[in-house]
C-alpha cells in the first residue's frame, strides 16, 4: 500500500498544468530562468559601469558666469528663465511673445537672462550646447528664436543647418560641439 502511494505522488509529464502536483515540482526545480536573468543584468550593469565616458571640456569660471541676457546689467528687475529647447511649454511661452511684451513695456528697467535646463527630451542637452556655441559667436538670441520656431527638429544635423542659416561660422560651430557629434 505504501509503495502505491509513492507511485501516485510521483508527477508525470502528463499531469495537467495548474494541478497541485505540477505546481509543487515547479517550486522544487532550481530557478534557472531567474539565475540567467540575474547574470544578464549583472553583465549589463558591469558594461555600463565600465563604458568609457567622454571627457568634460574645461570652461573658465568667467564664461560659466556669463549667461545670454537681454537688457542692462543695472536693471532693477532680473528675470531668469531656466529653459529647454525641447520643452513644449517653453516653446509656447516664446511663441506667445511674452518676452517681447515684457521688454516693450518695461524697457531698461528689466533684464532677461537665459539659463539652460536641458531635461525634457534626449536632444535637449545637444540643443543647449549648440545654443552656447551660437552665444560664443554673438548670435545666441537669433539661434534661440530659430530653435523654438523649428522645434521639435533638434537633431545634430538640424542644429548644424540652423547655424549655417543664421550665418554662424560653421567651422567654429562644429568645433564647439563636443567631438561625439562631429
């Protein structure tokens, strides 16, 4: 009788899925799939950690403190925009002409300062960098306006074409962009 019970408890491959016997054996089996996923995840994390990163380009402190601005430095009111060329709300604010209305209404009493906050789209950091390259050539605001007019087309080839369109020295512009995008 005891031998018969043991035979009955053995699970055959023909046991229907979901039966208690089938569930019990799947729990007893080593989780090879789980182990495999952990190994793959460890390899991916290791590869990301060891992947070479581009070196930061050194910029002097004076340039870092110098932001694109409209209006005199002596203005009583300074408005600072932390903007992103990929931001649809920033683009809507620009297209509504609010900045021009403020400057027209208050003249020299207000200063408007732009600071990059490239966080919305994957193209935002490169667009911010391109804006600073235009700033280096004295045409930030023209480039700023063109980027908002043409957004969401902010790929590297677009950014280079916009530079040529507003008359930037394209050789200097291309050199200014990090080497990863030349």
